[in-house]
C-alpha cells in the first residue's frame, strides 16, 4: 500500500471516528454536550485535527444526520418490501419510523429538528435524504389514488414527524402508538 493510500485510509478512519464519537456523546448526554473539546478528548486527537476534518460542530452534526438518513432508509426499505398488502407495508413503515425516532433520539434531532445546513426538497438535496423520502413515495404509490404520491408522502412524513416529536416530548402517551398508526393509515388510505 502506498503512503498516500495509507494516509487517505487513516484520514477516512479518523473522520468516521469523530462522527461516531459525536453521535455516541449526543445519544448519551445530548447535543449540548458535543463540543470540539469533548470530542477531541474522546477520539484522542487534538482540536486542530478535528478542525482539519470539520469546520465545526454544525458540520459534524450534518454528517451525523446524513449517516442517519442512510440507516433510516435501510429500515424503511426493509419495512416496505417485507410483503403483504400496501396498508400493511405502510403500517410497518410508520412503525419503523416512529421506533427509529424513539430509539435514536439525538440522531433524529440531528436529522429533523436541529438547524443543520442540509437542503430539503431542492435540487441540492443529498441523495441520502432523497432515498429516505423515496421509500415513503414507493410505499404510498399503491394507495395514493388521484393524489400526487410525493405530496401524499410529505403529508404522511409530516404526520409521523409530529407523532414522533410529541412522543419524544412526552406530550402524548407512548402506549397508544399502534392505535395512532392504524388511525392515520386507515384514514389516509380510505380518502385516497
């Protein structure tokens, strides 16, 4: 292996180490705990090394969010393609989405709540976000009726985001999640 290839591999490993450390710290202590000083201590590299990879915390949070969209897409795809009728697929997709938001709170915040410099719904939207949204569109196409599948997907995603946010903030009781999903899917697919 050439010296340049080894350095590139080591740089990529450091880059991923920083992202992973930020995510772990955020999940355990919240995003306020994620500072370059704390990350520097955790990854055992100096702050200048961190800044050689990222311009600051916002850039790190952006990368964590992008990584989260990859994970979410994989889970949504598995739910969508597990078989059954379109309504069953939608129920699985909604359950996976809400479970993801509940089990990865800090990651979900980075993806959907924090002011991160990621363009949504534009030509500049990263492919990782497009793929996640695409899973909603593909799941909804069979039941969209005369509605535009993309707009229908936006409405379902917005409803699920609202449910996830309210549950996270303990504004609604967790034990009724399945009933909420059934109500949402039944209502939306009946009117489509």
